[in-house]
C-alpha cells in the first residue's frame, strides 16, 4: 500500500536527527536519510580543490592595501 503523502523534516541539530530517527523506528515507519547537497557538485569540487591547494601553500594572501591598489 502506497502512502499518499511524503513528509520532509528538516532538523536543525544532531539531537533532533537522533530523536526523529528513534521516533520513526518506534512507530515502525520506514524512512531514508538523504545526504543531498543544495550545491552543484562541480562547484563543491572546485572549492575543495582550492582549500587543498591553499593548505599545500599554493594560495596567495591579498592585503587590503593590495585590493585598494586594484581599484585605483
């Protein structure tokens, strides 16, 4: 038997996630956890690569003075 409705809960912290999972298990309601990101995967990959590069010393530090020179 299919249910006519799908409920989406958006817990705001780990405690709420744990509580919701426990409640659904007690009520014997089947559920799944979606680990989807609202961000484009290609964009996320670029950000992760940039962070990795920066940790490896490939980044460049820009001061406020450097930025002001660009605008003149």
